[in-house]
C-alpha cells in the first residue's frame, strides 16, 4: 500500500492521478506541454493507494498516444542510477505496464525500451512478462543470455533461477528458451524448470499450516501462537474448527469464545458465526464491548454472517455510535431490505462527513445504496465520485449512481467512458445517453480498440445492436 500525495480533484493533475475520464478530456484540451508534464508525473510517481488492485496503465498509455508523447521521461526513470538499489515493483511497475500497452498499440520505442530494461533493469521480471504478451520469438530469444547471466552458475544461483522459472507469471519466454538452439541456454532452462516442478511437488506433499486431523485444543493453541507472533489466524483456525469440531466440543468452544486469550477467542467467534450457532450473536456483542483484538475479531465475524438473525440484530446495533454500529450498517447495506434504506443513507452521510471520501466503510455503503435504490443519496454519491482517490470506489459509486440518479446517463456516464477502470467504462457503455454524438463516437472507438476489455466491447455492442452475440 502507498500513501501518495493526491492533488485536488479540480486540477488536471488531480484528475489524472484519480484516473477519471475528465482527466483525459481536460488533458486533451490543455496545452500539450502541461498535459504531458502531468501525465509523466503520474506514471513516474504512482498515485494509486493500492497499486496491485487499481488500474491506470491502459488509461495513461492511451493518453500518451492521444498526446503523441515521447518516452524520454520513462527512460530516465527506469534507468536511474539507483535502480538496483530500489528494485521494488511499486517504483517501476506502472511505467513498465504503460510501456506494455503502448507496445500493444504498435509503439516500437516502447517495445525497445522494455527489451533494454528486461536485459539490465532491476525489475526485469515484470518487463519480461510484458514482453511475453507482445514481443515476437526473435525478440524474446535475444534476451535469453542477458537474463540467464543474472544467475551465477553456483548452487545458489541455480536455485534462484529455478525459483524464477517456477514463479514466472508468463511462462512463454522460459518455454521458448527451453527449446533454444543454443545448447547451453536450453539445458540450463530445462534443468531449472525441472527443479521448479520438483519444488512445487514437494510443497504439495508437505503443506504448511494446521491439519484438519488436529483436535480442537490443538487448533486453538495454534491460533493463539499465531496471534502472539503478530499474525491474524482467526479465519484459518475457524475453518479448521469446522473440520474437526463435533457437537461434544460446543461447550468448550463457547467458553473459549467468551473468555479465552485473543487468538483462540477470535477463532471461536468466527467458527460460531460461520456455523450459525444461536449463541454467536450474544458472544459477538459482548466481545465488541471490549477493546482490542477481541472486539476486532467479533466485528469481522459479524460482518461475514448471512443469517436472518444477523440482519435482525444489525437493525438494533446500527444505532450504536461505535465500530459495531458501523459494521451493522454495512450488514444492512449488503443484506437489508427497503426498510433499512434510511439507516444505510444515514451511515453513508455520517461516514463521508467524519472520515472523508476514501473511508474503507464506504465501499459497502455505496454498494448498498445502489442495491436499495436510495435516490436521495445521489448528492452524496456524486461527492464521493468526484473526490475519492480510489478508482475502484469511484467505479462502485458510478454503478450506484446509475441505479439511483436519473441524471447519470447524461452526466457522469459521459466521462466514465474514458475512466481507467474497465468496469466503470462498462457501466458507462450500458447507460450513457446515445443522443449525444460524442457518446456514439467514443463507443465506436472502444469497439474498435484492440486493447479494450471484452466486457466493455460486449456492452458497447449491446448499445448498437442489442441482438448481437457476445464478443
């Protein structure tokens, strides 16, 4: 996770950092030098709070194409003098992914830059994965010797090579090199592949973690040991309890859920919640009144409950001004009925007011607002849409607006057609008002874009020809 500095939403940089469609539209209308400077800032200083979940690379790559932007800034960023001192994927991953998309669009300079970095850069594995999807066999074969040279011909080096082959996200280069005409290359890669397969087989034979054959006491002891080491084994331990506990163990589990040390207590609370034990809710309420990890485990267990009894209890707990009250509002957002709309709306407004537009609780509340069709929530949803730094939360908000705000089709849906998240573009493609000529033109471009996601193109086709088969 990052903690990036995000510019205000009304600025060009702030729009591009958020991945909003308006960012592209404003960049195309701004002076080219200013737009490229903001774009380079985003690519070289990743603005995402969660770089493993949020999308930006295709969004930025398309803007490089529209602005006819050069890649000198990315080149300098990748080949900084301290590249090997700071090899973290979070520093170079976004830039490499952008280059990958540009290569898909036919930018030869992007392909050449990826090859150079795969040969000599610290985050070479990511670059190689990008090339595996875009480069030809000749280009990939040319990288075999530079990549293999990274691993010395020592037992340690061969072990590292075997791990690299085993864990490769895209196996195509390694398979190609295993059949290479150069005997030394092929033999070494084949040996590494065989060792990686053997390592995987050994892990399957000797899995780590608790065994279902354990007793209840042993599972609880393991959970407490894991908690003492700073982990959170409550859920895995609860799954083990589901496998090994019988009716005769219920009294012991109830006692542990009421007064055991935090690791074992959390495991028991999750177990009782998952098994819909009639005592679970009372024990959760008691633990939530305490401070510390016991309360956290109780709230987490309650949020996973799907029973009618849990929803009924949530209606009473939602009035509480504490963490359990907030969790109860989330349960009602996900599983409540029309009678809970007021509670969910109140929780949405209070969360935005107290914690801002990036509060984690908003994900569930926004979804619930759309699910329950709470039309009067539209002003709050529009605020979250504009201000949140999370492109995934913005996408959820767009879906909620499509369900609650009649103006969405002629308003935010237009800019959502340029959004960085494919799910948001899909929602917009389904709802944007076709009477606007700009919408029709954008939909045609998305339909013809070779890099666009299939789900988006299917949604686009449904607008032009509702009877067309899925792509």
